[in-house]
């Protein structure tokens, strides 16, 4: 079957099944698992997260193959190819002609005959790559966060609307949204099981993560991209990069985003240059439109107590949002257990085949902006409103990036750092964006 005919078949199949699936929603992937015209997947960003996402995507459903891969660095591409060859067997269809490296690798993957792309480069590049994918007519699975600054979030809002108009999917890596335990628990909360929500807490407290050793031949830019967790222009800081999972649950439970945030944070233990300039702890209070206050706490410090979860207090009970309700209508989840890291891909693929592609773009962008609001409240030491942050002229990522000198931005100082501040360090001539 020629590539054009195959893509036409996928489109016709989607239209044909649309009438059978007018109530499609996440969690119903099994109903469409058998409608398996092959979906061809491309991976953009071949680090550990991208490699894992590609494995979960192609193993989540029948008739899904990985056919193209791209990364800025040749060594990372080859390592990922070796891992995936072993992990997914005959679903690995990538060849030398569909393997790409360099700053424009993402463009080359998008130029192939893929139906769906996985975006897994450092998050700072996400808004550009997401827009390019939708412009190219591809369905998207995007790792979170989808942006690191308000300019990027506004771009994702626009791209998500464009995807909707083109009937293209955007599913984000906030996998709790695809976990039946969370889905049923939060539905019960929305149905009034704990009454009106008045307060809550969300946590991601853990030890440290990996670092990438700097080698003498690396430019500033290469080292920062390889060590991307520790630079705000690339990761958004860990409150955005990691804690957004729990903040997304808070927004889901409360049915929208907060209107205000104030908070503290700092860089107390993880202070070496290998950790860039981000903080190692945050504690922020969000105020929601109904007056509920949610405390958001995250930490990456070795030797400290770890806890990841959520807790909400209502007028008639409490809940962890994950599987338990206590109070007037006590309840414990006893249903199906799934791997949410695979389920999110199964739901995405099923929605494409059903002709009702999921679009989580605006939803995840709002949660990311909430996390950015937390970061900026701590960085600046100011009480910040949603509208202030949403409309801020804060852009941390240049339109073009290239290898070269790139001084490390200073550590944010509460009372000194401003919400609207110039981009730091990116003054060299640049050629393109990282792939």
C-alpha cells in the first residue's frame, strides 16, 4: 500500500468509526483495540524519557510501529535505538534513512510518513516542536511540561486550538488522567462525595536526580542541554518539570486553575555547579476561585523523607484523589489496575482510530502555567495572580539555539528577581532549534 493510500485509509477509517463512538473518552481504549490499520510513530528526543515513551506507545496497542527517530546528539540516538531494538522487537522499523541528528532532526522526522509523533526533547523546545508537528498534520503525544514560560504556554494554547480545527490529537504525559483509580475517585469528588472542597495539599518530595558530567570538549550550550534538568530555560525548574503532575491533579479536582499564588523556595543543599541554577525546594499556596487553598510542596534533596501524592479536604469528608474517600460516603477503589504510562498511549491511539482524537493541549498548558506561577511566586517573592503570569512578557527560550558560549543564569533571588525579565545569556548567533 502506498504511503498516500495508507494515510487516506487511516483517515477514512477514522471518519467511518466516528459515528460509532460519539461518547468516546479515555479509558475505553479496549473497545477499539482491534481496528488496527498500522499507525506509524516518530520519536523526537531520544533520552531516557523518550525511549520509555516510545516503548509504551508501540506496546500499548496492536498495529503500532516505530518508524523514525531524531535527536540532537548521535550518541543518544544510537543508545536509544539499541534499547528499543531489544525492547519492542519487530515493532522497531527505524532504518538509517529514518534516523536523524542535529538541530533540525525534528523537522526531518516530521517530513517522514509518520502519523503520530512523540515529543520528548527538553521542555523548553516543546512549544516550537508542538506547533511544527500540528502544522505538519501529525497527531502528538507530548511529554510534560509543554512549556517553561508564559510565552510558551500562550503558544501551546494557540496550537491546541489549531489541532482541534484540524482534528488532530494532543495527549500529554500527565498519566494520572488515564488511570482508572484517579478517574473514578475524582468523578466521585465532583459528584459531591466529600462536599465542597475547602483545602488540600499536593506533594512531590524526593531525593536528587541524575546529572550529566561536563566534558572538556562540550560547549556551554551542549552541556546545558545534556544536563537540562538544572536550567530553567530548558526544564522550567523541578516545580514545573516534575511537580506539575500533582498540580494538575489539584486543578482537575478543583475544576479549574487558581487565581493567585504566593510561596517560598530556595537552593539550600544542592548548590554545586553541576546543578545549574534551579532551586531544590518550593512551598507555595494557591487560592482557587471558590476560596479553597491548596498547599503545593516539592523537594529534591538527598537524605530527606520522600512522599508523592495529593490530599483534599471537603465539608463532608477527605480524599487522596487516587483511590480513597473518607467521611460521610466512605469508599475505596477496587476496580481494574492498569499501567497508566501505557494506558495514556492506548487511549490516544484508540481516539485516533475512533475518529475522535483526544486534545489535552489547553488542559495541560493550564496546569503548566499554574506550576510556572508557583515558580515565579517563589523566585520573585511576590503574590502573583493568574492574569499577571498568563500575560507576562517572560520568554526564557530564544527562537534559535546553537552550540556556543552560554553563561549560566544567576540563581533567582526573592525580592530582586522580576517576573518580567530579559532572556539570559542567549546572545550568540544561532541557527536553529534543538531536535
